[in-house]
C-alpha cells in the first residue's frame, strides 16, 4: 500500500507517540514503513554507524549512544510536537517517589531479595555499560548476570520483583484508604498481577487485567468515568494504553514496567484531553537495595530516547504547524484548491533509463497480475505498484517515483540484470 501511494504521486504521514521504545531498530522500522528511513539516514549501514552498532558475542548487534548528528537527520523527515505545544491547556504532571518501609515479606522473600540485590550491585557497571550501548534494561540485566560467577539467575530477579510488588500491598492499601476517605478517585497501576488482584472485589473498585473481556473493560472505564467507581486498578500491560481515566487526577504505581515508555503511557491514561486538574503520579519504591537499584536503572534508560527522538524537536514550530495545516486543507478538504503536484519527467540518468526498461519489461511479463507464480514478472506484492509505474511511464514519473522504480527493479536482477554499478541503490 505504501509503495502504491508513492507510485501514484501521493505522500504518507505516520503518527506515533513512541517511535523509539527500546532499541534503535524500532525507529528504523517506523521510518521504513513510510519509505523515509533512507531519506533520513541514507542506508541501514549508515544507521548502524550513527548508532554505534557492533556485533555482540551472541551474533546480534549491540547499540551505542547515538551520534550528535542523529537529531538533525530526523528533522528531515519528522515533525515532532511536545505535549505542551499540542495541548498547552493540559494540566501539569507531577511525579513523586514514596519509599515504603515495613514491607510484608513472604517466607524467604527477603533472603532472596538480599542475594539478588547484592549481585545487581556487583554487576552494576556492566548493566550500565550495556544500557549505554542501547540494550534494553531487562536484556542488560540478563546479559550481565550471565557472565557473573553466582548461583543467582535472571529468573530470580523476576521473582524478587514479584515478591517486592506483593510486599508493598499494605502500603498500596493505605493509599487507597486515604483516597477513599477524601472521596478522591484513584487509579492504581502495577506491572505484576498480585497488587491488582488485591483490589479485585473491593467495594467501589474495578480492575483491568488480561482476564477481562473487551466488553468488561469498556464497562469498567465507563463506570469510572461516570463517577460510579471509587477507583480502578490495572496492570500496565492491559490498562496502560487505549483507555481514558481522566476522572482521576491521582495515580499510584506499585511497581513499574521494565520499559520507561510503557510507564509514561500508563500515566497518560489520566493526563490527557478531558483532564481538568493537575495530575500527581506517585511511585512506591521499597526500602530495599533491589527496588532502589531498579528504579535508578529505569531512570538511566530514558537517556537514549532523550538523546535521539526528544532532541529532534524542531524550533520553528508555529511556522511548520501552519504549513502542515495549509497542506492538509489543500489536499483533504472538498473543494479546496489542490496542492502543487511534483513535476513529472522522463528518465534523465543511466540508472533511470535502466529502471524504465526494467519496469516495462516486468509488467509485460506479468499480464495476469501474478495470479500464477511463474518467476518471470512481478511477484504478488510488487505487482500493483510495478504496473502502476509502468502505466505512468509515458507521461513521466516524479523524482520519488523514479527512486521507487529503481528500488523495485533492483529486486529482480535475474530478469532485468543489474543497475549500472556507479548508481546502484543501496
């Protein structure tokens, strides 16, 4: 579909709130979906250089801190808006951390937490090094612990995180009771199920986990927004996106997801259009080295995103927004004057002449639209785009269509040969 739109001389916009969740390839994937990755970075090879990628001992890529040039390159193809620019009237968001003492440890839970916390402290420098190279937090801990001389494994880290979430339930309930006493609605989030399940069945409370059907989830949100519930408790995975909980302006995180962007998305269930009050986000951190260390590492993880996507914010926001609005009105509003179309032209370079011949040949070899696979013309995926380009050749193609034609033709070297060496497209 993307190629068909570009072949018809159209343009593509992709809207996303999290173009980079954990690793740089996610950013490449978003740009590639719109055909913009190479416009921004030139090639995958250059992308890996800019993000200082190198082979790791497992045969994959490790990613480093992005080059200072990355934000400027992103500006070529992106139009980034901060919340304050798009929604200037949206109330502020305040985060605070509350340390929890008097934890309700289950049997042997504290001993295991002490052991895991000691190992994390010992391999802390390696974890931070891996994170600086772009490895997500969960994977960084796993890799660092794999090289440590200890009986503690990553599975124990996950077990302790679940134990700590359970141990903080009394503190969570105290906060719930305080909000109920003030008749103030509250939203509770947790990565783990146990704290959420502890509120299941509580008078005036709804829960959203992976167990509820879509209809149950919708009804819970409706009832809360209508003021029929005192609070809602959600797992971050099930309730962190796609719903609006603006009836509350207080959120409580019992524990956090490994991925900072998912935690922020969960916060924004309350801090979004429709919210009339300043939003307070409270995070419970256990008075234990393990929980403190995880909270610290989560904070460090945000630096990668800040150094790439956030740094690409443009400064000429007002002018760009006006230009975008004008373009949208010209192209989308019925009866509006059409925007200026790209100039069509014939082939001007050897590689374009080669691509024109290749497109025409492949289309001629594919009269049935790839209904029968014969390995002669277009495949089923490229057929619609290739035929569209071939039909437009007599009246010329735009610059972007020529680039697309070259890219498509390069996929069929057996049928059409290879492009001139000096102008092959990477």
